[in-house]
C-alpha cells in the first residue's frame, strides 16, 4: 500500500477506534463521492492489491464504458482529509451508539463528575474499560435530591436513551440518564437481591416519597433498605403469586 494511505488509515484507526476495514470502507466511499462530483460521472474507488484504484463509468454509443481515473494528480487532498475526518467521526459515533443501544432501559452505576445548571455530568463504564460521559437533566431528578447529589458520589441511574448528536460540528454519543423511572426501582431491587427467577414490578412511584412494588417472592429487609437509602424514598413490597 502507498505509504501515505497506510499512514492515513493507521492515523484514523488510532484516532477513532474503528477497525481497519471500517476506515478503508469510509475512504472508498468518500473518494467515490468526491471523484464523481469532480469528473461529472459515476466513479467507484476501491482498495485492491494494497492500492486505491478508481474507475469511472459513463454511457457511450455502444453502452456503458469503464475508464480508469488517475489519482496521482489528484487535487484537494487537504479537503478530502477534512471530509474523511468528519465522516469517520460520524462513523465512530454511530458505531459507539450501536454498541451501547442495548443498555437503554437498564440501570447503570456512575460517578457524578460535574454539576451544571441544567444537568449532572456522570461518568459511566457502560462496557468493561470503556468510560463515557452521560448527562442526567435536572428535570429527571427528584426535587428531594436536586440539591443534595454531589460531585464524586457514585449513584444508580436509569439509562433513558442513547443517541448520536451533533455539537458544534462534532459528532457525540448522547447518553441521557434519569433518577425518576420506575425501572430504576425494579432493577435496583433485582440486582441487589441477585435472584435470577425473581419477578419484581414497581406499580407506582411517587419520587422522593414512596414506591409500591409487587414481587413473586419475599425480599429481605436489607435489600429493601438498600434501595430505599439509594433513592431516598420508602419502598413498600407486596408479595403476589
């Protein structure tokens, strides 16, 4: 492979954490799009035999004609690198969102790292060794703890959604959390109890006051108290068949 291409691919792999195949695919797509516009015809760029090749297609008198497109005199390389940087940033973001999407509607422990006017910044380890910054809007925090949650505390959050967003031209993974969901009650009880066959359902929740829970089995008092302490509200459990 040409040294310049090799260095560029390696740089993007290191920068965005994408696979080599993902980076090469994005380079092929970007070159195909740019060359098609510049030459006014459909151009397909592909890596073959460790080199980037481009083929142009246009309609001739006897049908579709394939013509090699010269790349050695290619202009606007800095522009292409900027476009690649933007496209790969988006690809990396979408790849991360796809990996984390299954965490929606689950609980996640995280460390509060900042307090902003409209949200808390929360550092999360949603995959082993992978730290990501999420946000918990103030409106998704119970009034009883909006002023008491402090930087440095590790607390439980419900993962409300994971989506890609664009901030000032930069693609980011937006992890939105909350502390008001009934699911938070369900899964905290489930996780602290540790029983696999247990069925727990929070039927009503008055945030900061009381949650009503139904379970198919008896829950130890220490489990209920642990969740009550974490959420700052009374937990009433009813055993049902």
